[in-house]
C-alpha cells in the first residue's frame, strides 16, 4: 500500500508531556485553529482504567486489561467551543468520571502494561484522518506517530502543574490539597517516565516548550509557528 492509502501523508502534530503541562488545552486550541481532528490518548487509558474498575479487574491483570482495552465501546462527541469533548463508554456519559484524580492515577497504572498499550495502538492510529490530527499523550511522537512532521514536548515545573490541576479540580467541584496533588504528580511522573513500555520522553525530533511561565496564548503561538 502507498503512503496515501495508509493515510501516512495526513499531517500529525504530536504534543507529548507530563500531566498538567498544558497539553490538553493547547491541543484543543491548535486543533480549533487548524480545523484538525484531536486524539486525546490519555482518555483511552482512562477509559480502560474506568472499565476495569467497574468490572473489578485488577490493575496488574495484563491479559484481562488488554481484552478490556481492545473491546472498549467508546464515542467522542464533538462539543461546543470551550466545552470538553463528551466521552461515552458503552453509551454512558463518563466525561466527568474519567477526569477524576483517581481515574488518572489508575490510568497511569494500566498504561505500564505492554499488552494494554499494544491493544490501543491501532485504535489511536485510526484517528489520523484528513485534513490533519493533533495527538495529545506521552508517546505520540515516539511510538504511535513516529513519522509525524510536527512534534512538541511540553514541560512545566511540578509545582506549577499541581497549581493548575488544583484550579481545574476546584472548577469541577473537587477540593484536593495542592501538597497532595504535588505528591501524586511526582509519583505519576516517576511511573510514566520509569516504565519499560513507551516511557514518557521527548522524541529526538521534538521541540521542547517549557510552559511554567508562559501564558496559554504564547504557547499556542509557539506551536502554531512550527506548522507550515
Ligand atoms: O494525559 P492523561 O493525564 O489523561 O493520561 C492519563 C494516564 O494515561 C497517564 O498518567 C499515563 C497514561 N498515558 C500513557 O501512558 N500514554 C499516553 N499516550 C497517554 C496517557
């Protein structure tokens, strides 16, 4: 098959980085500006963790978790501007449930397993649709779309990320102490960066942006300036 038949000529912008680095917001804004599709790969790991929790499957049972990941019945519904994309699991709206702190931590646990990652690989690549894709995650530039023409790696200090997360959770009605969030963020970073399978790291050809002291508008401009 040719690249065109495989969809490999469709441009992809990968945005990888740790949680709270601003990837999610920037992905939405860039995709809105370019009119490109979005892959929120973290949502797939979160959905796997939520479905596993509901089925009372242990977070270290690789074969069962891979089965769950492979058979997830999910839908991403487009939303009005500024609103999060609606996520359905088996037809049920789980948009809020997958954003909870515990689901994020559980997602990081199931994401350690090679068979879960393999089960989600093709599902992620299927998001590569014309006119283009903005792919948000940890291994978008290294594993899922290594041939992407545009790659960004976003970082920010753990303190700044804990403060952003605190504000986000507060807006959702969850009040978690910043010190607790900082501890969880550091634990999650260690797990995401230290795992054997597709660890969180910058692709060699990625442009790193430190968002600690940058406004979202400035980050957006920096990212857009990379695209032809
Ligand atoms: O981006 P997020 O916070 O929604 O991701 C939740 C967890 O899923 C994250 O801690 C690690 C895992 N993840 C991953 O391993 N690979 C990805 N491409 C995206 C997320």
